[in-house]
């Protein structure tokens, strides 16, 4: 009987406890809902009741302090935290929270005192310094946090974490020299931390005077034994565009590490991409001289040939008006041309049937086509690529150039066949595929098959990030707006075909007919602009300027008005060499068309021209 009574009593106690727990859980949930709704006073009342019932429940305590702080009831937060400190003198986080509350109250001096207090009581534990410092960082009391991290570092066996913390805070407070010292102290003992330190420095290198201070400190720490400093300094020199200094260091690293030229090649490739052709060429030559049997020699030779090609193209551009939307192909006679072709031919012959060889063949073909205007010879190189492989990354571009050659010669059937081949390649980049579809759309436009043109354009437009999408959108809009004006549309298509064949005079006549019809709407606008472009291609600057000014005067009635103003600026800048007039056109563009896509280019041109004038 007694046993049964005890069981019943225990059961009632259990049920009572469970019921009490449910009530607490419901109250806590209600408090949370009040807090989330912004009713902080109601939330604080419930959290306080819960805390009073169970002061050892840290969730209740933290929730209560949180709403006190959120409601700016700092006095209540201080009372609560001081009460807890009486109970838990050894809880380092309570000191951090109490100091944080005083800091938010505006009593910074008291906050600093509270943050210092635990070290007199609990001793100099490195972990405690990091904990309190994190509260100081949260309140943006950076100088206090730095002081705490420095003290923690002094007593810590593993100082790396403290150096990272200090480096971060020194960077935030613009003390870049101190930050660099901390990072260098890490690198001196842990060279494998190079990548992390490099990332942190370069991420802040664009801040005023940061790169200069980082560089000067690393220069002081440069050590022949610890090549991590050499790697870091080379990166900093590169970031500061001190390329020769960077090369000297990479050259030294390569000699000491026996890197077989790999790091030098990466640097040379970077220089090539940055347009530093002379130095890039020098680095490639050094690799070939030092490692003639290295497996990277083929790609080094290709890089070297690309440097020669880049120099050639720079000189070619000075002779050819590439700033014009349309210009005729002219033979560029120079000894440099044969030198570059010879360099690429050497690669193609030495490394036959390789990706490097096919790229060399492609580049020779491009030079033959665009610089020498030797279309038949160019086609031989392009055909060699497409006949030998369908798997090369260069095959699509070879077909594209074959299509362009056929198009210039008016052979739409052959051109279509070449562009169509790109769409069937097993390995084709999305950009190459879309370019081929856009070219196929143009061919169907020239054949007056407007429905097929629209279908192909719609496929290109699906990817608006593609470079061809804007042209496809423009042409698609043109076709939709002109679908009831077939006679003008046919005339315009004929003119476009002639322009692609570089028959600028004949194209101008047809564009003029469409432009002269005010009822043609958008066709009138684009034909007027194209007519001006044809006159420009024929070097008739006065006529082109007159036509473009008429388009500008039409304002919003002509959607090409901003483009016309930009082209006027280009004519005055590059054709007429009248910098003042060019600036006038660019500034007019900025004023009249603040949403134009040519704004950045116009601003850049203005800055460049004003520099010349001054």
C-alpha cells in the first residue's frame, strides 16, 4: 500500500513538473514573439519573470539582457549584469557584456575599466584577452582592442592568431605599417601562411598609402632564406605596376628554387595580358635561354610570338582607322609582319597537331587576312585547322573567319556553310555558338528570309550576357517595327550586305534611299546613321559630320542620336585632330543623354583630351 502511495505521489510530482515546464516554454515563446514584433517592454517583462523563476537558465538571462539593450534600457542591463557577476565572478563574458553596455551608455571610461577588471581577478589568460577584445571590436573601440590583443600576444605561446587580429585592426584604423609588421612576423615563423597574408594585403592595397607602406615594410624583412617574403614583395611590386622590380625578384626566386621557369612564365603571361609587351618578351626569352628542354617551352614560344604580334598590332593600329565603325582592308607592309608569321610558323611546324600549333595557324591566318589582305592564303591556314580537327578550341574561330572571307566576297552559300559548321562542333563555346547564329541570322536577312532571321535572333537573345545579344536585340526590334514596310526593309538588307562586303559607296546609295523616307520610322533612323557611317568609311568627313549633326538635331525622335554624338567626338578626335571640338561633342553627349551607354567612354575621352590640351 505504501509503495502504491509513493508511486502515485511521484506521478503527480512528475505531471506537475511537466505542466510547469510547458507553462515556461509557452511564456518563453510568447516573449520571443513580442521581441520579434518590436514590443520590447512586454518581452522584457516576460523574460524577467522567467529569469526570476530560473536564474541559472542562461537563455533566459541572455534574452533579458538583449531586450534591455535593444530598448536602450542600459541601467537595467547594468543592474542585471552586475547581479550576475556577483554570482559568477569567473565568467569572462560577463565582463565583456558589462563593459559593452557602459560603452553604449556613453560612459567609455567605465567601459575600459570593466574590460580591464577580469585580468586582475582571473589572471593573464591569452584566451581572456581575445574574448574581451572581441567585445571592444564589436563596439568599435579599436584602440582598446589593439591594446588587449597586444597584451594577449605578449603572454601567448601561439602568437599567430593575435598577429592576425592585430593586422586586421591596424588595417581598419589605417595603420598599414603596423599591419604589415604583424603579417611579416607571422611569415617569419610560418612561411606557409603566404597565401593568406598576400590575400589580406592585396585586398587593402587600394586604400590611400596602404600599398606604399606594405611594400616598404616587406622590403625591410626581405630574406634570402625565407622566399615567402620574396613572393610577397613581388606581388606588391606587381600591384604597384613596378614590373621591372617584380621581374628581378621572380628571376631570383626561379634561380634559388629551380622552378624550371613556371613562375616566370606565369608572370610573363600576366605582363602580356597587361599590355607590357617589351618586358613580357624579355621574360619569355629568359625562360627559353635558361630551360631550353623544359616541357613549358611550346607555350613559352607561343607567348613570345604573341608579344611580337602585339607590337605589330600596335603599329598597325596607328596606320589603320580602327576607330571607325567601317573601314576597308588595306595591305600593311612591314618587316615586322614576316617576323611574326615566322615565329608562329616555327611553333606550328615544331608542335604539329597540338592545340598550340592550331592557335599559331589561326593567328597566321588572321594576319594574312586582316593585315595583308591576302584572303586566299589566309583561307589556307583556316582550312588546315578545320580539316585536321573538330576538337580544337580554335576550330570555331577558323570557321568564323572562313565565313567572313566568303561574306566579303559575296558568297552567301559558302559563308552560311562555314557558320553552320560551328553549330555542329562537339566542343564549342557559348559565345562562339551565339556569334555563329547571329551571323547566320544576317545571312538570312540578306536573302530577305525575315522569318528565319527572327528565329535565329530569338535564340541569340536568350542569353543577354552574350556580346552578340545587343546587336541581336537591335536587329530584332528593327525587323518587328518594319514588318509592314517590306520594300524599305529589302533595301536596308541589301545595303547591310554591301557594307559587309566593304562596298561602301554602293551601300551608301541604298541607305540614302531608306533614310530619305520619313515614314520608315526606325528604319529611317538606323539608315540615316548607317549612311553617315558609309561616308566616314569613304573618308568624307564633312559629309559624315553634316549627316550626324542632323541625327543629333532630331533628338529623341532618332534613337541613334547619342551614338551620333559619340561618333562626332571620335571624328573630331581621331579624324580631324581637333581636340577642343571633340571635347565639346563628348560634353554635349553627357548633358543631353545622361543615360547613354556611351557615357563612360565619353568621360574617359574627355579626361584624356584635357590632359593633352593642358
